[in-house]
C-alpha cells in the first residue's frame, strides 16, 4: 500500500507540472503556479520521507506535514479556478 500511495503522489505531482505549463503566463498566475508547484510536489517528497521515519512519532509528524501540503495544494488550485486563471477541466480533475 505504501508504494501505491507514493506512486500516486508522484503521478499527481507530474500531472500538476503538466497542468501548470499549460496555464497562460501572467504575473499573478506565475505567483499562484509557483505556490501550487511548491506544495503539490512536496506531498510525495514528504510522504517518501515519512515512510523512512525512524519511529512511529517521526512517521506521524511527517504524515501531518503531508496533510498540510495537500490542503495547501487544494487551496492554490481553488484560487486558480476561482480567479479564472485556470478554467480547464484538468484543474477540476486535479482538485478532485
């Protein structure tokens, strides 16, 4: 199971990278996209690190970080959609 979630997090990050490159380049959009990329790619990296934790407490702490990164990724996707900078169906698919 852990490898499945790790692979899914990596695929999600790659999908976000592809989605981000399809957005129009604007000053505002670039700021939002940078934030989105930062947090979306961090989910998998932090999950991988959590799986290599040295104790249950270490794992729990790092999984908490993963949850925060996922919530923040959702926030940036919502802002892109609500602002009209992202109107594609891909953004909604990522959000789901």
